[in-house]
């Protein structure tokens, strides 16, 4: 059963015109245990539509939990886990949802020249194992895991997936959240609320009427501490951030990113925080991970409407690199 607790019902404000019909309320929930991270759902609507707002929050939460159940590689029994555990040649059934996300992932692999690659799970497992044993992988181990990480070893068909080598596995950690956020936003919109936000672990998408009546404000965490790096202001769309400051492997006192460069099999270095603004959370999520791999050179490959800010750190020197129109999102009101 889904339990909704309305923990905030604030932000009444007045816009022009008739007092009662133009007031809005903001309802927020913070459902726990979604995709192993924090989650915040917000809807903005007229007071007479409060029931609708609760429905919208319930629907969005249900969507997020449903997607996680099917595609998380952390959950035993998810379709992705069943595939990961399968032997070569074994057909594993896929729902439309899993098939759609995997198809987007394969498309992103082509579009990014292989930098975004969900088949790198053998490498992910290798580096995770190294963090457990505190012994760096050998060159031979990295080479073998790279060879097992390939779309060539995966046969994806409507309704089914199979592998050509026992070791092939996928990890949708760099794309599933974005996909799920988009579907949750659609569920809110279908419920008929006037505005909303879906935030899963700091990756988010907003639409429509913002709580303050002007625009949605998004704060980007400073990778070097607990402060704020940038304040963004957006009317609608998604903001996703990839970085090595929340999740990483530590081996002999050195931090290694959880993002792997598929070209080398090594964890990425230098890109400590990459923030992407795009219309869909799917694109923002994919490109935040991709730019972490490609570095500033990747900015030239961004699709037209996608903007990015990268914080590059080499030793103690830090550089902020942005795409041409990223700074139009900087919030000029908040200092
Ligand atoms: P994100 O936080 O969206 O950048 O996603 C990071 C997660 O994506 C990692 O924890 C891995 O599960 C997965 N991942 C790591 N490297 C890659 C890569 N090169 N392409 C696609 N997914 C990746
Ligand atoms: Mg991502």
C-alpha cells in the first residue's frame, strides 16, 4: 500500500486577479526507499483540487517504485537481475518498459560514440570488488572485463533479451532514474495538477506552475563541500548531475569514480561534477554520465537544446566549463 504523508502544505501566495481562484497550494512528499536514494515529489495546484494533488503524488510514487522493481540491478528478481544472472543463449523475458529503457540505452551508446554504455557492468563489478579487497585490478583483469562489456554480446529483441557470453551484464544506473523521472512527471500531468517536481537523489524535472509563482529554483551542490555551487532558475525541464562525490569506490585511500570510461576500463578522473539541463530527464541523465566520460571535449557533441556545466579538477586546480547557453539558467535573483 502506498501511504502519502503531506508534510508541507505551504506557500500560499497571491497572483493578479480574483483572490480565491488564483491561489495555489504546494503539497510535498518524501517517499523513502526509492532507488536507494532520497526522493522529493511536489505538486502545485488550486486548493479546491487538493484531492487531485494527492492522487498526483500517489501516481508519481507508484510509477517510480514500479520502474525500480523491473530494472534495478540491485534487486534480486528484477528483469535486469534475471538477465545478469542468465547463462549464454538463455532467453530472458522483458516487459515493454525494460525493452524501452534498454533500447534508449543502446541508442545513447550509438549517439555518444560508445561513451555511454550500460554493458559495462563487468567493469563496475571489477572495481566494486577492488574496493572490497582493497587491491587494484590487474591490467589483465581490466582487459577481460572490458572484453565482457560489449553490446556485441547482447541480443535485444522485443519481449526478449539474451547474451552470447556468460559474463555479459548490464547496469542501468546511468539512465533508469532519468527515464523514471519523465514517466513520474507524466503521471502528475495526467492527474491534472498545474505544476510539479520529481526529484530522485538530486536528479529532477519540473513543469508548470512553480511554488513561488515565478520559476523553479534548483541548487547544485558544491562537489568540494556541503555548500552550493550554482543556483539555477528554470521554467520547465530537467536538471541532472553526475559526480564522484556521493558515490565512489575507495581503494587504498584513493577515491575512484563509479563512472567507468568504456574505452579504457578505468574510472573517470577530473570531471568531479557535471550538471546537464535538458527538456527530458532521460537526456539530462544520459548526458551527465556521458560528459563525465568525455570531459569538456564532449560538450561539442551535445544535442541542440541540451546545456551543461562541468567542474574539472586536476590536482588542486579547478576549472568551470560550460556549453554556450548554460549561464542563461543561472539564477540572478538569489546571490
Ligand atoms: P549517473 O549518476 O547518472 O552518472 O550514473 C552513474 C551510474 O551509471 C554508475 O553508478 C553505473 O551504474 C553506471 N555507469 C557507469 N559508467 C557508465 C557509462 N560509461 N555508461 C553508462 N552507465 C555507466
Ligand atoms: Mg546519468
